């Protein structure tokens, strides 16, 4: 394993390692205005939500590594204490990328990237009309992490109004993750389309699983089952009872008397289909 001391490599190289390893990252498409009302629009992937009461978003326009200059977004946020954070979906990702070009101060990135400007209700910066969700925010604080190239500037934003396109809502009024079709940033020039990689895992907080430590050692020390497989097996509240296992054996006599490796292989196939109960029944067969 490669071991790295951050103090012993260049900031640029460390930056690439960090962005390659900590991914995918959501994108804050930040709209600001300067003191004269000139609009600016730029994406940032050092971003996330940190509180719902109050609703707090934080993004960081880091100082440029190559020349230690700061972004117009940071200057504007410090001047006006306002920002709109627009989310980015697949339909607008190439326009978003274009807007990240380092145009001179005063150039309107909305126009350069072909986005339509929507007036906000509570703040001065404009919203991106094409974005499916837009957050009007007041800047509560800016935390400066350093004064050298690569240093972050954490802009702490409180959401004062949120706009959600009805096109991305499910029948119950929640945001449908497939309809919203978000994209995220990875290392280098890579992005990921979120809906192409969705899978569900039952939350452990919804029930108390038995835990991997409660799995019989013959199964826990399997040469076939992976850590993920064991995690799925350990997330059940209780094991199938003897009657359920016996009924399963009558339905699947081909599993009776299997050697351990084959039994674990069949169980793994059930786990790949998220059928944890059947996997356990295979594993408990004598």
C-alpha cells in the first residue's frame, strides 16, 4: 500500500489524490452577484448539506493551487452575503462544465454557458432556470482554512427559500432520485450519473440486526462470501426458524447435502438478488 505524508508531496499531487479518492461529490452550482449586481456562476464539488434545522449547506471555493488566487464566487459571497446553490442534473452537465472556465470578472457565465436567469425571491443572485432544485441562501459565515494555494474557504449558507421542479417529484411528493437524474464529480475529468448506479441497502437503524459477530464461524470465515455478503447476512433481525428451513429444503432438494463451498456459492447468488432470507435458508440446510 502506498503511504503518503501530505507534507512531503506537492499540493497539486495531493489535490489529485484527494479528489480521486473522495468521490463522487455533489456539485454546488453557485450563483452570486458582486456589489454592483453583476452575476457570476460557477460549480464547486467541495459541497454538502450539514443541517436541516436550520437548513445549512456548505461549499468551498478553494484558493487556486497554481497561483494562490481566489474565485469570484468567494469575493461576491463576502461582499453581499448571499448565494443561490443550484443542483446539477445530467441534462445540464456540459453547460455546467463550460461555465467553470475562468472568464474575466464581469463576464456573465449564465450567458456564456447558455443558461436562463431566474430572479430569486429572497436574495439578489439569480437562479439557474434549468436546474431542478434551487436553494436561495444567506451566507452566515466564511471559515478560511489557510492562505496558501489549495486552502479552502467554507461558505456556510442558510437556506431561506427552496424551489423544486414538479417534474422531479414522486407521487408522494418526495424527490424521485431517478427523475432528478443528478450528476456528481470524481477525480480528474470524470463525473458520474447517479441514477445509473443506484442500489438499496436497508438502514440498520430501522431494525436491530444480529451482527456479523453472531454469524456461525463456518459462515463468517467463508472463503466464498465477501464482507458485503456478511454485512447483508448480519443485518437480519432473526434467523429463519427450523420449519421455514425445512419447507425450503422440500422446495429445493438440490441444495441438501451440499459441500460448504457450493452451499456458500448458492447463498451468494441469492444475496446478489437481495434475497437474504433464502440465502440464510441455504446456509442453514444440513
